[in-house]
C-alpha cells in the first residue's frame, strides 16, 4: 500500500508503488526499487501498517 513504512537495507523507506514486479521505495531524495518477495513492514500497536 502506498505510503507504508518498510525496512529495506537496514533503513526505513516509504513504499510508493508496486508495478511490473517491483516495489518502488523512497526516502528524502533517494529512490530505489526492490524485487524481493518479502519486505518488513512497520506496524503500530494494533498490528496495522504505519504510513506517512
């Protein structure tokens, strides 16, 4: 889901889009993507994904 905070390469990134098998991520001016099947999503105390 766009805007969710995820852990990638030992850092916190914001997910922006998932298209053509790539999950696009950004933080500040850095942008990248991953084709990994699993990423860690940060959750709040209710088990819901944290988003910006």
